[in-house]
C-alpha cells in the first residue's frame, strides 16, 4: 500500500523518520551507573565479551549493505579499538580469503537471503569465526544461520533500490559500535553524545526531507546528463558510493562515487566545464580537506554541486559560483544517515523525470538470491 505516494521508493524515503524510530525502539535504555542512556541489543548481549576479544571484525555484504558497513566502519574502529575490514561477499568467496576463529564476521543483508552473502557465511562458519547477522528479515537464512545478530526492524521494503534499510543498517551498526565499546571509560562522553544524536536523528531526517522540492529542481537541471560524479571522504565516502549507486540503479544515468583523497590519482582528468560533480563537504574532521578539493575542482572549471552543513554556504561555494545543498548537522558518525537523503531524493526525481520505472529498475531484482 503506497498510501499518498506514487511509488514505493518515494514512500520508503519519506518514512525514514518512522523506520529509524522503530529500529531504535526499546534499544536505547537508561544505563546503570551513568545518568545518560546506553544501548541494549538483546541479540548481542551474551556475545559482547567474545566480540571484544576478537582480533578483527570483518563486515561482509553486497551493494547497499556493503556501503552501509563502509559508512559504519570508522565508528566501529573508534569505539572498539579492533581492526575492521570490509569484504564484498562474492569477492571473499572468489579469493577464499583468510577468515580465522579469532575473527568476528558480521553479515549485512536487508533480505537475509542474498546468495553471495550466504555462501560467505557458510565459508566463515567452516573457518570457525563468530558469525553475526544484521538483517531486516526475521526467520531469513542469515538470521537462522548466524550465531547471533540484530534485526534492523525497518519494516518491509518493496522498492528495489534500498533506502530506509540503508539508514537503519547504519543506525544498527552505530549501536553495535556503542555496545562493543560500552566497557571503556575513556570514550564515555563520546558514546553519550552519539546516543543523544541517535535519539534526535529521526527529527533531523524529517528536516532534511524538506529538500524534496529542491532536489526535484536539481534533477530537472541534470535530466539529460550522461554522467554524475559524487565525491566524498571519511564518514561520507560511503555516502558518495551509495548516492552514485542510487542514481545509476534507478535513473539509469552513469554515476560514480569517488574517494576525494584519490582525486589526483585519476578522476581529476575527467573534470571539465560539462561534467556535473556532487561534492559532500559537511562539517567533520575532513572539512578543510574537502574545502581544498572544492577549490581545486573549481580551478579546473568543474560544474559543482556542494552539500554542506547549514550555515556553511559561504565556506564552500567559492564566491557563490556553485550550487549548494544545505543539510542539518548531526554527530559526525551519524551524518551519513542525513547526507544520503538528498541523494535518494535526487535519484528518485531523476528517474521519474527521465521516465523510467522507479520501483522495478531494468534488469534488477530486490533480493539477489542467485549468483
Ligand atoms: C527481541 C524480539 C522482539 C522483542 C524483544 C523484546 C524477535 C525476532 N525479536 O528483539 O520481538 O520485542 O526481543 O526484548 O523475536 N539473530 C541472529 N541473527 C540475525 C539477527 C538476529 O541470530 O541475523 C538473533 C539474535 O541474536 C536474537 C534473536 O535473533 O537472539 C532476535 O534478535 P533481535 O530481534 O534483534 O532481538 P531483540 O531486539 O532483543
């Protein structure tokens, strides 16, 4: 039931304030000794000691689920102090890459039935790793076959292009990071700030959804382009990859997410006055580096669209010469949840304007259950 919406993707983008609330429901509780709230993940609590002792955390997924893990890696590394690596499920299986008993392998899949992720799970189980699932589907193969896990509880997602599952996956992985790090005193202030950020996040998503008309307007400008580059770094490298994935999978426009730190190692050659480039430059520890990227792209006459924190227009628009999209600021590790929303809206409107099928993109299936 699409209610007042024309497409499931549109409905699912707009219901993210509610889906995120459901994801967090009952999981942020008043902590024992501290005055603030802390995280309780029922599915992980008996396994946290084992996870904290592991030598490595390996996230395994495909497509959007992989991107969600990429968005969460910095905060999991920071709060756990454990090295975190990422694997695309098919690539891990192709290489038969090393997985050890001392590893915690975390499998991320909306449907819980992704064929490649299931093969990687069998492989990690054989190799003796602790296997943790993060899925939206109770009773799915991943939920059943992992040792433990967390349901993201985002509600049924019908649009082939994942939107609300992506933001709920990031929130769950931030909560997993909080749970793993909960035994360390040194980062308590940081953890409390993130919990406060999580509680307020649905309101901030509601705010960023007000950009709907603005993104429709931007889509009109981009309707006939061949290609769109999306530059990000740090917490928002994942946003660049996921934004580009949304654009290409539904609007059938070529799009590529680029790690801004890699700009001079190839992508800069593409920059001219015609190719549109979306640069994510919201406030975090990488902001000044992104300002310098903007300067350099501008010096090569790049056609820039910059995403920045509210109030930062003057700091990013190189003398008012580029289009700016302002988003609300949240805790740095949660910013990817906010920043993906305008790109989801852009992909949606581009698709409608270009006359393609939003909910059933050409050649794609919702859950990839075959290899
Ligand atoms: C659980 C209940 C929820 C109830 C809550 C009350 C279920 C599915 N959830 O939620 O209805 O309101 O307690 O405290 O009954 N698991 C895996 N692999 C996965 C995902 C989950 O093994 O990929 C396991 C977990 O380790 C856990 C169980 O499935 O044992 C349920 O997980 P989850 O729904 O996340 O747990 P709660 O949030 O505690």
